[in-house]
């Protein structure tokens, strides 16, 4: 691969980010991850410029015009509740005509509009949890009979935001309380789904035209106290001092029989393609009462920290951190099949450099 000029773009807006030392989603943690990504890309022989973006797309446009990167490594991630800037930043980068890592704008938007994504998956024949419903007003809950237990999400969040010990409900009163909290706190509709009691898996997906499934990672809740629901809540993901964080383990590779491994992998691959994912992603899957995989979420912009999730699964497949980022970069130059390079803002007089 030729030596590339890479602009590494990330969201430096910090007002709504956690500041606790115990919270791994803090802005300080994010900066450490970004500079870790930059170092790993430099080890591939590329020149990397880190571009922090707050709330000024004019700044981004000016920086990219000056840098003229061969590639934008997109790590822009929303931090404001209910925001959908991820998709807008991705669209803006492509409107400028630059190749970009990861999924296109439409896939990033669907990742955040969880009900839209679930409906699309269901329509394409990908199994999702039963009872999937979007609730915009508490009064809507009285219009149907519910089959408990149910789980209540914030419909436009990620990273476990809005998920806590009260998210799994077993009564109508508890359902109303949690939906009311989501509506008031996050100012967005609530997503209600059947709570599946089966095993839970995180499925890493990498590649462009040819997808590769990483070794399955199972979320082990077996040591959680009975009073705490077995879910990947915000605390379980990020807050080190909590019981949820300390008693939730990730086992990778997961111990599964070959037929189940294949069923999970095929389900994840299809879900990722239906949403429009590209380059890398993670599909969260849980087994229903019959042991069949159902898709909880397709994450088209999962954390790329060297010590977490996708990178950890890639290591189990024999792919080191720089190698993983190299695969993501290669996929960017293959390009999603329907993402035509038609820049609105003229930047390139000639086609951008493509690696050999």
C-alpha cells in the first residue's frame, strides 16, 4: 500500500461527556483512544493528522481543504443525547469527495434510529425480538396487551445510554415508569422489546466487498446478583466501580457448537449488509427461548479501542491492531456499491490516490 495522508476526525465536543475518573466514556479516555489509533496507523507507514471537531463544520471543511488527505479516518461519534450528527458529518466528508473509513451516512443514521433499523431488519427476514414497538407517549402503552418481561431502550442512543437496573420490566406500572423516564430525560421515543433470556453475543464484522466475521464474543452475566438484570447497561459498559462492570465478563472466543456459530455468523452478516454497514461494525445478538439468534442492534460505529470489543476479537483471529486498521482502510477504497463519488464541494481535480 502506498503511503497515505490520513485525516483522523473525531468529536472533541466535551460538554455532555462524562468527567468521572471511573467512567471510561470520558473525553480524556476518548483522546487516548484517538491517539492510539493514530499511532497504529503510522505504524502502517501512513502520515496521520488528528482533526478534532466540535460544532463547526466550516472548520472541518477548511482543514480538509488544506490537508487534502487521501483518506478520512472517521471516528466522529455523537455525545449529545438524541443527536444524529454522526450521519451528517459522514455525509459532509463524502460531499467533499474524500474516501472515508467505516459505514456511509445512511447506515450510521439507521444505527441510531433503532426502531427504523429493527423494522428494516424484520422486513428483510432478519429475526429481531418480539413486541418491538416505538412509544412516543405513555398513554400508547394502554392500547395493547404486553407480554412480559420487556426491555425499554432510548430509541436514538448508543453505548448503553439510558440502560440501567430498571430497564427490564415485568409489570405495566414499571413499563410506564421507564418509558416516562426515557421520554423526559432523553427527549426521544422509547423502544420497547421482548426481553430475551438466552445467551448474548457480540459479533465483530470487518471488510468491504468481502465480509469477515471475527471470533464470537459472549457476554457472561453468570456472576451478577439476581437483583441486577443481565443486560449491557451503561454501568456495565463504562463505570468501573459498579457491580455491573465488575461482574460482567466478555468471553472471546465464545464456546459454541459449529451449527450455532454458523447461524450467528450468517445472521450478523446479513444484518450488517441490510443496514448498509461497511468496513467494520458489531452486531449484538441474543438467543430466544428456542435457541435461535435474534438481532438486538447493528452498531456501524463501534469502539475501536485497542483493548476492547472489535480489536480484542480481531486478535483472537490473529489480526493485530495495526492490521485491523489496515483492513478498515483498505475497505474504504473499495467503497460501498451505491456510494457514488459525486462531491458537491469541489476539492479534487483528479481522483484521489488509491492504494495498490
